[in-house]
C-alpha cells in the first residue's frame, strides 16, 4: 500500500467508477491518484470554497463545483476537463444521470438546476423548496429527481424525458 503526506488535508475521498483513480477533493481543489501506486495523476485548483463531486457508474464523466463554477471532467483517469460552466447559485448538491449527459444541482437560492453537460446549457430551474437545497438524487435513467433542503422538505420531480423537452411537473413533497 501507499500513503501521501505534505498536502492539504483530505476532506473527501471517492473512487472513480472503474476504481482505478482515487479522487481527493475539498476546498483546495481536486486531485486524482492512481489507486495501485499512489502516484498523483492530476490536480485542479479550488477557490477555497465548498466542494461537491458527482460521478456515475455508466460513464467516466464527473462534475465538481466550488460554489460558482461547475467543472465537467470527460475522463477521470487523465483529469481532462470538458468544460467549465459558470453558475452563481452556490451549488450545495450534485447528481448525474447514468450516462453522464445531464446533472442536477441543488443551490442556495432554494432551487434545483438541470444542466446539459454536453453543451453547458442550463435546461431548467425547478423551484418549490423553502430553504437551501442540500441533497439531490437523479435516477439512473434521468427521469426522476428527488431533492431535499435544510428545512426538512423532500421533493420528488418527474422529468418528462432525458432530453428535457417539456416542462417537468412537480410529483410529490414530504416534510419531516
């Protein structure tokens, strides 16, 4: 086995979907390490803000965010960045569709935003939470979304299609 020292504290760790890359992320950035050797493969500097990372089993794509910018990785083994998407929403939660084409972001403004990662376009803004959205889960097929906020509200959304061609309709809501 191997170990690393002399770096900022590891705040969050996650394996890539193929388990070949260890992702270490937090307020100072994101680092990718070879899981067999411990060799650092790449790093992406952060802005000393809250960091969230989302990956999906069906793709090598990943998204990380540091409050104001979504960074879309096309390949976790190399750290290749597909694009950076500016977003002033202070993202607190991320989830990816199974194929990695779409992401949902829960933001401080009590909203959930649906992004097309291939184009970088904001597709929809879903409203209805009474507080900051802190968690979001997108079903593997991208048709269902569940989001939760700091107020204890959990909302379910039926997304019409993976292309998001129609307005999504609120499904259900639960309060704790």
